[in-house]
C-alpha cells in the first residue's frame, strides 16, 4: 500500500533552535495515526509544517504522491489536507454556520457545500440547533466540534487534529473522541495530535511518541497503550 502521507527526516527550526529534529512517519488511507508527547515535544510544529504554515529546513513531505516542499498553504488545503488547529481559532463574532462555510472557501460546488453543512450538523447536532448564533457563545467543547466541522468542510483526504481534547471536561472529551472514532468508521483518515495518550492510543491504528523534537517510540496503538515506558511517562503509572 502506498501511504497517503509520508514524512521523512523532517526538520523544522525557529531561528537557530531546532524544534523538530528529523522525524519520519507515514499515514495510510483510512488509518488514524497519533503523535503523542508532552508540551514542547514538537507536535504542533509538525502539523503547522505539514499545512505549509512553516517551512522545513530539511526532509521530505509527500502527500497523495506529491511533494509538498514548495506548495503554499492554500494549495495544500486544495490537495486535501485539512488542519483543525491547537486552540481551535474559530471566529467568535461570526455565526456557527458562517464559520463552517469558511472551511469550504476553496470549493465552488454549491450543492456539495450545502450537503456537507448538513453532514456537519448530523455529526454535531448542537451546531445545527445553534447555526445562527455567534460562535463565541459555544462552550469549549462545542467550539472544538465547530473547528473539526470547519476542517471537514474542505472535504479533506487527511484530517489533522491538534489536541482536540485540550481543556475539556471528561464528558466532553469522551464525546470528541467518540466523534473521531465515528469519522474513522466512515473511512476518514486522521492524524491526531494529543497529550491525552490514553484516549488517543485507544482509537489509533499507529502511534508515535515524540520527545523534544524526536520520535522516540513507535508502534500500534494497542502496543503503545500496553508499553511499560509509555504507561510510566504518559499514563501516570509507576
Ligand atoms: N513561534 C515559535 N518561536 C520559537 N519557538 C517556538 C515557537 N513555537 C514553538 N516553539 C518551540 O518549539 C518547541 C516545540 O513546540 P510545539 O511544536 O508547540 O510543541 P507541542 O505542540 O508538542 O507542545 C518548543 O520548545 C517551543 O517552545
Ligand atoms: Mg502543541
């Protein structure tokens, strides 16, 4: 099988400081792959580089058979790579529906866009019920749903989620994780960045543990979930 996303020896720096120090991993179509690791490990830097928001200093990124090295960010979205960013970044004064429409800004198939808005409301009924309200009135978890719904509006081949569970109550976190599982069962390919290792590894096909810019451990979600060093470092066991 050829991978949908192939990252090879990727290096990213902020000035002289290398935040991502030569990481390699791949995502096959239909898989959920997770990058886990504590604050500062380089997870967000990795996603921002895949989206074209940061330029790598070295390595290769191949998406759907094409090198992304010189591709501008908007073109990367058109190629089918969508990013739900850390901290959500929804537009609080715009309505929920207008926030969703923003995710489709590169599409011109009107009927398809309407259909996908309805699909987002099926996935997240609360967004449909409140479609005309300002997005800033939503709770943190609901804003996370909106950020995911907006990313899905570009009809991505690969959906990248940066810490969707951050700052959420356990119940809301479970809801978000259940939605990710539902998207997976519908065949959506997902690259999931999480600090919540337990939740991410439970639903991922493959996982990679990042520490200060490097991948230090890789395996199936199940293997990592049962790995002693992962349990000690990330699942609070001793
Ligand atoms: N805009 C920036 N300028 C300088 N350093 C940064 C910037 N953003 C992140 N970093 C540094 O890069 C490293 C990786 O950060 P980040 O990718 O945000 O990690 P994570 O998402 O895993 O918490 C950290 O040491 C962080 O301080
Ligand atoms: Mg981060």
